[in-house]
C-alpha cells in the first residue's frame, strides 16, 4: 500500500509589530491640553465652600490635577479636564464635595 505524503499545511504568518497601526503619536509637547478629557464625564464634583476647610486633599489626590487652587484655597474644578472619577469626593475629610449627575 502506498502512503502519500500529505502536503504541509501552510502556516499563516503571524502579525508582527510592523503590522500594528501607528497610534498614540504625540507630535509636539503640550498637545494634551487640546484634549478635553472631561468630555466623557458622567458626574461632576460640586464643592460646598461652607464645609471646605481648604486642606487641599482634593487637589493632591485628583489624578488630573484639575482642582484649581489660588492663594492656598480651593477656587474651582476645571471641568474641561475633570473625568468625574470622584476620588476628590472620597478623600475629602469634610464631605464637602458632592458628585452630581451631568
Ligand atoms: S478635600 Fe474637601 S475640605 Fe479639603 S480642600 Fe478639598 S473640598 Fe475642601
Ligand atoms: S472627580 Fe476626579 S478628576 Fe474630577 S476633580 Fe475630582 S478627583 Fe479630579
């Protein structure tokens, strides 16, 4: 009985790093300012200045650095960049920050 050698299956070439489309290119320094990262926020922080003791925990913990401080006091939140994560509200020792629905 004659056994025919089977044709080797063609191995599909695996994609390499060169086939990955180019993305995340930062052509110039400071370009992140143009991306308003607050666009997709669901909740936004509202600071009750009556309760606030200006401990600046919210400023320190905010991952976006969008709590604006002037003369050692919290002035406002820059909503262009606030992502609404609520970390500031969680860390506030005086419950002075309320996360409100957009
Ligand atoms: S964490 Fe709360 S009490 Fe402290 S500065 Fe921010 S809002 Fe005010
Ligand atoms: S909700 Fe998040 S991103 Fe917005 S001010 Fe608070 S900590 Fe910063």
